């Protein structure tokens, strides 16, 4: 009997608490729009943040809440994800252009050299803390693979002290660009005709001392582009891909050799 009464008391308290929780769950429940999990299922799950939201869950919720939000912001998902989301929400998907990462550096061992022997942590971010990195060019690729470590699809490899991107695998999520301490990596359209493989913003004379193929800001490419697709800012050329038609005139006049033409079909370097 001494044990029975406590057991009964605890059981009654448990029943009361259970009933209270059941009632609370109904009155305090937060309704979730059934479209959110459907939209989430359309996304690839990369959680890269390229859409501007904190992962796929955030983008899915925002799409349902904001009727004006574009359904084609998921770069890894591309046109397939945009169409699926559009079907769920009853919106037009619009065009989605495949984007890929580009390492804007051609500083191979033949073009530049190191300024010190580095024996620290195998990390670009760590090496940069020591006099701006291991190479003569403090704007170039350090080559210790921070970008490769964060790539979710293993599209980046290190060769010749440089990071290089396999554009056939790259999903354009942008994680590598956010990780690179020198800002060497940019996200560009996969259909781009030309790229500027340099990130050095120093004056021409200083750039040439650091790298044989660095952009010297001479503006020859800018002056000879009939579409106005190239501009030079802070001693560095950049391309407006929406204007470039791939005529190749810029490559013909570039004295530094930092402009590279791309074969669109295979995404391999064919000139430069």
C-alpha cells in the first residue's frame, strides 16, 4: 500500500500533464503551409546560399511567403529545379543560366615564383596572414586548396600551385569564392566566351614584376572591343559577359596574355 499511493499519484499527474500538452499543442500549433515541403523537395539540398537565403529550407519558405520572389535563384538546381518549383507554385520559371566558378589567376611556376618557403598550416587563409601569402603576387591563387576543401561536388583540384575548376562538374554554388582569402575566384556564366585570368590590381610595372602574365591595365583590350564588353578598373580588365560575342580581338591585342578564350562546347582553354 505504501508503494501503491505514490504510483497512483504519479500516474494521475502524468495524465493531467499529458492532457495539458495535448490541448496546448492544438491551441499553440503553428500552421505550416503544405507547399513549403513540396518546394523544398524540388531543391537539390546543397545549402550553398547562392540564392541569397540561409540554405534550401530558407529559400523554400521565402518562395511560399513572397509571391514576387523569383523561382530561378537556385544555381545548383538550375532550370530543372526552377521548373519544378514553378509547377508547385503556379509561377513561370523563366530562364536559368548555368553558372560556374573561374579561378582568375594564371600564375604557374613558369609565370611567377614564391617569395618564401612556407611550412605552416596547409591553408590559404593561414598562409595569407604571413606577408600576404607565399607568392610574389599577393593577389593571386595561393594554391593550398581551401576552395577544394569546401567544394561540395569535388570540382576543384590543385595543380602547378594553382586551383583549377572542372566546369563540367561545377554547380556554381559560390562556396569556393566565399572561402578564397584573395578573392581570386569569381562565378561566371558557363557560356562565357572569354575570361580574364588575373586578379592583380597593382600598376602595370608592379604587376609585371610579380607575374609574367598579369594584367597591366594597358586598356588595349578595352579600346579594341567593338561591343564595349571590356572595361579596365583599378588597373584590371573585366568582361561584361552579356556584351561579349567572342570575336577574339581582345586576345589579339593583349600584350600580357592574361585573356583566355574558352571553347564553349568542352569548356577547355583553346587560346591565351
